[in-house]
C-alpha cells in the first residue's frame, strides 16, 4: 500500500509539515521542528533567503533533508 499519499506538493506540503503533528516532520525530513527552524535561521543569517525560481528557503531545505 502506498506510503506517500499526500495530494499536496511544494509550498503547501512544507506548510503541512511545519504546522502539522510534530512527529510528521521528524518522519519525513529526519529532524525535529526546532532543528529545522534553527537550520533555517542559520541559512537566512548567511543571506540565503531568496530564490530566483519561486522556491522558498523552507522548500529548499526540505528538499535537501528529504
């Protein structure tokens, strides 16, 4: 039976992970929410908060961790 059945993708899937059950982000990305937020803040501090292709930094980090 399929495991990844979410109809969401991209930004909406990340929002679901960030706002959903705390264990979900751990299961999908291998980090707890507070760790994801710390990594995100560090990347922003390095000036990596923008994208020319409309992909948010949250999505980029999610793709990297996935």
